[in-house]
C-alpha cells in the first residue's frame, strides 16, 4: 500500500509541477520541489529527500530551494537537536496568489467597463442592425464580480484560519 501511495505522490508531483511551470512561471525543478513540499505537508521535506526523490543534483536542488525561499513560496523550520532544515509551504503563499488573482480580475473588469463605454458611444452613431451587443461584457463583468466576491470570502477564511 505504501508503494502505491508513493507512486501516486510522484505522479501528482509531476502533474502539479507542470501546472506550476505554467501558472507560477517557475523552472521545472523548482515546480517539482514546490509540488513535492505541498504533497508532503506539515512534516516538512529535508534536502536529502529532495535530492534522492527528484533525481536532481545537490546544487540544482539548492539553487531552486533558495529561489523558492526568495519568492516566499516556501520556508523551513528546524527541530531541537537536529541540524536539518524541514521545508514547508509558506502559509501566506495561497493568500498572495488570491490577492494577485483579485487584482488581475479587477483590472480585467475595468477594461471591460472601458470597452463597453466605448461601444455605447459608438452605438449612438450606428443603425440598429450595426450596433454592438453589450450582453457579453455585462455578463462577464457580473461573473467577475461574483468570482471576486467568492474568492474574497475564501481569502478571509484562510486569514482567519491561520490565526
């Protein structure tokens, strides 16, 4: 059973790693490290396990660990009497991602408002059959407002849960 879970973990590390390459614009090894740390959880991951389980050199792992720490995506803790660092996900990373998502959505919503205002002005000069249909922009703005409201609730829950 333990071997099956290990295989599933490696498959998820790969899948999640590819996702992070795209969404977080991280290098492949940094993406796999982040995924591995997430899937290991609170226990933390030691350097040696990353080297052996991700089949990468010590210098490569070290470089990407430092980069992920610089980005505030991961942090580490130590244990009394143990000189090893145990790497874990930075709890603020999710909140930081949500804040960025909200900012992106607000910018996109503003752009749709401006496009819609322009089209309304142009519509005053067009014949009925040539007028722009503004329904898409109205619906999309409504969607973004609902999505922003929902993700804000999630952010508040995460912030309150951590304290």
